[in-house]
């Protein structure tokens, strides 16, 4: 049976969770998914921002969540089933950086805190969601948000913990994909290059050295626009990728091809 592109990419009957949804990439992804008809639990620590997002975006449910708190992560999955009776898509987007700390000066506490948010929390939410999907014999898709620095050094930006955590996330994606493929649960990554977010805000001023760094290193000579992540997001969230798992889609303007 031939299907149209709109049918292949249809997400209108689905329920999703997005962490780190109060700004930047996470907020944009919530808006994109909701615009496609998905009902989305938007999770972050800043509830006021989530409530503002929900008030302007039909289909969005705001939930305060600290991703380092396992009980908060479990509550997201419970809420999806209690409110909507299903869970189809989980997006691990919450993250932080240790920049611009030099590795030789970085404390164990700072390093561990970045790993906890960027890697450990992703595993815990994915584990809880997958366990619920397996119990219900329901398919699902988990999308981890990695980085170009999963593949290349960030120097001279100096963020050892960030690079370690995002590199680990790509490996975790492959492993979870391998374990859960037989349950029809797909696990993939999106690895963005430099986009406008709170983490990169200081680098988006066209007169700054950071902006010069981005344009010099990116073959397309500019940062990405948030909407340029939509194709990868909709691909991995929909039936357009039913035979795609354990992969990382790098959206970076050519950064990592050099």
C-alpha cells in the first residue's frame, strides 16, 4: 500500500515526553511535536516557563521535573499512562555544560553533576519508559539529544564533562537499541551542532569571538536554526523510521565531516 508523506510522518495519535522543555531545543521540539498533533508532557525545573508554553500550545501538559531525581523521572512516565493511556515517544533533552572549565582545574563535583544530568538521567528515564512499554507490549521510540562533541573535541571551549557525557550517550543509545529492538522499541540520537540555546547564548552575538568560532568551524558558515532540527525530530518520532534504530542523526552544517 502506498502512503503519502503526511501519512508516513503522522504523529497525531501519539503521546510524548520531552525533558529540558523550558527553553531552547527542548521548547522548540515541544512546539513542533504539538503542532503535529502529539500530546506532549513538557518537563523541566522551571514550571512557570512550562506553564507559559502550555498556555500558548494546545496539547502540552507542563510538569516540573528535576532529571537528577529518579522519582521525578518515574512520575513523568506514570503521568503519560494515567492521563493519556499510552506513551510513544521519549526525548532526553535536558542537559548542562561545564564550560569554560579547564580539565586540570575541574572539580570532581562539577564533573559528576554534568554526567548525572547528561547521561545518567537519560538512562534512568529511558529504562523506566521502556519497562512500561515492554510490560504493555507496546512499541515506542526513545530519542537522545547528543552533540557534535559526541564525536570531536570541544577545545578550546574546555568542557571535558560535557564531551564525555555526550560521547557516552551515543554509546548508550546503541546499547539500549540492541537490547530493546526485539520489543519494537527504537532508540536513536540527534546530535546537533551549534544552535541558539541558553548554553550557547553568548556565542550567538555576531560580533563575539564565539560566533566567529562557529562560523569558521562550520562549513555552512553559520549556526543552525532551531527549525532545522524538525526533519530529524519528525523522522525519529514517526513511522518514517520504523526500521531505524541505534543510529545518530548529526545535524551540524557539516561540522563533523571535516
